[in-house]
C-alpha cells in the first residue's frame, strides 16, 4: 500500500483482504439489511477495510461524492451495476446487497386476489395486503396461468376462465405499476414470458376471445418494445412496436393502433427525425374511435415534433391536449387501459421540455418549478428525464451550480432505473464540461453507457 501524505488518497497495491465472516452477522449489518439499506452495508465494509470514501471511490472508479450519496441512501444505492462493483471489491456477500433479487414487485393483496388457491402464493395469506413483495418469474407465470384458467386448476383442462382476458389486463396493469418501483432488467423476462403465453393462447382461440387476446397481446408487445427503448436498443424497440401495431390492427383496437403510432413517433424523436415525429403523431390522430386520453397523447407528441422543428405553433397543441385530458371520463377498473395513468402533468412536462427546444429557458424553468412539487404520480424514469432537461435549462441560463445539483439527482435516477433515456439527456450538459463539477458529472454519466 502506498504511503499516505496528509489526506492524500491511499490506493492498495493488490486485492483487499477478506473480512471476517462474523462482520456479516453483526447487529449493524443485520439492521442495515432489514432496513433494505445497501448503502449502509457498503459503509460498514468500507470502514472495516480502513478506507475513506474518496479512497473507495478511486478503487471502484467513482467519485467521493458518489460514494457519499450511496452510503446516505440516495437512488445510486439501488443501482445494481454500482453495487456489483462494490460487492466484488469489498468482498460483501451478494445477498446482503439484494443482488440476487430478480423479482417483479407486486402488492400482496393483488396476488392473493388473482391467485386464490395457488400453492405458490400460500405464504402471502398472513401478509398485509398493501405490502409490496417480489414475485420471481416462475411464480409470476403460475399467477398468470391461474388467472387465465381459474385459480387452483393449473390449466390442466385447457378451458379458459370467463374473465381470462380481464385478468390478463389486470396483470398488465400490475406490471406497468411495477415499472415505477423496479428497473427494466427485472421486468423484461417477465413481460416476454407473458407475451409468449398470451400469443400461444391467441393462436388456439376462436372468435371474439381470439380478437381480445390479440389486442391484449399487442399491449404486452408495445410495453416490451418500450423496455427495449429504455435500455437503448432502438432496433428491437421498433420491431416490437411494429408487432404491436400489426396485432392492434388485426384486433381492430383503435386505441392500441393510435398509441402504437404515438410510440413510433417517439422513436423517431430519439432518431432525430422531426418530420416523422409530426407525421406519425398526426397518423395517430386520424384513427377514429380513440379515447380522449389517447388523442391527447397524440396531440402532445405532435406538439413535441413542432417544437423540435422550431415552430411556436406547438403551444396551442399542448393546450388542446391538456383540455382533452381534463375532459376525459375515466372508469374505475383494475384492468390496464392505454393512458390510464396519463394526466395533465404529463402534458405540462412536455410543454416545459418543448420550451427548451424553443430556447425559452426561463419559461421552461418556471413551468418545471410549477409541476415538480406535485409530480408524485410521474414514474421515476420520467422524473429523471425531466430533471436532466431542467438541469440543461439552468446551464443554458448561466446557472451552472443549479445545473450540477439537478444533474446529480438525475444521475441517481438513471442508476436506479437503468434508463438510457436519462443518460442521453445528461450527455447534453457536455458543452459546460470546463466547469469542474460538470466534468465530474459527465465522467460518471459516461460510465452508464
């Protein structure tokens, strides 16, 4: 180990020694695990190795501030890639950091209601109904089968329950809600398995049941495409969105078809083709029989394209979209429906983002300031995207310190969700890299690519 000089960073010359097994049984570690605080476990291991935060950061390739935020319990403490690096470096047993968890979060009450007498869920009987528990892929498929063929039957007679499609839509909503709590990696295998299951049912069904299964499968396919976009795989994102569009057309489900055009428009936005953004959003609006919410989503996307093209005519489109959302009738249901969680806040967030495209940074900052205190219903990846955009607006207005603060908040959200969409927005801070804090931020962002 090199000789310390004052507060100089001391980097060990070789691998760190193994820590005594008794450390992992200590009350401090067990309390941290019980509190689901992996950052606290890292802090215990770091101190046991005699390392300062900056020394651990140097060894792991992170900044001292990143280690500090992790140990304090910020979102970076739940980034599996960061935790795996620290787990290997410090010799922490993987299960103490939650690294063996590849489950989909689901409220135990929802699992019990769907499963009835399925053995895999017998252990939930004594669990509070609102507690979020992790369901692994095999158990989730058992839940899916029980929902389709009737609880307790296991699908042996091959006869669909009368409410099979309804139950599949309930599961689709549960998985959509789970996206707010868990990163993309845990959801992708579950979504693909359920899509394949529904597709097999569809191929063997007839009449109206076949048509409804086709539309339901399209909703799973679209979501699978979205998950691909979130990890930066645009080719597969486009392929699965196209599959969803074809199935929606075959099912004659106008909301699915229109929304798939909206999703294709969003993919064109990522590709930087503003004309396709506008054209596909208008194609969505030409679909007749769509709900007010889906039409509002299409209008919002057209407005995004117009703003990106530098046209102030985008703002009236946002006004129309907001009015449609406010006037929409929403039925109470546990089933998934396109746009069930879409609110006027989502319209306003894109309005703020579009004001940045139009170089009206002050108005964008003011609009974000109005929305953010009440955006609890906006999922984490979207909060990360717009926090990064707000950071860009502050940097463009000359307030680099505020941009840095917001940038690190967005970075933590990128780590916890695995969203490459947030990373893409943070990379736009590159022009201000001469500021030391921005340089540190962009260096950490680069590690997420």
